[in-house]
């Protein structure tokens, strides 16, 4: 067990909470994707790719495998 009074423990805990929250969101999204049909999944992939390009620049999503 890690000493909770050491410097930096609170940053580690915040990071771990952020990672857990992100993973929980992904798990919830996957539950919905599993229930979708083929065309719905394709539409979702197109929207995700467009959002990725908008956030991170042009043509960055071309080499990314979703």
C-alpha cells in the first residue's frame, strides 16, 4: 500500500479518477453500439471521424483505425 501522505499522491488519484471516468464513458457507449445495426454504426463512425478532424486538424483521422 502506498503512503497517502507522500507528495504527488493526490495528482495520481485525480489522474486515476479521470482514466476511470473515461473508461466508464467508453463502456456505456459500447453498450449502445452493440445494440445498433450496421448503418447506424457506420453513421456513428462518420460523425466520430468528423469530430476528430474538427478537434485535431485536417486529415488526422485518415490514418486512424477506429
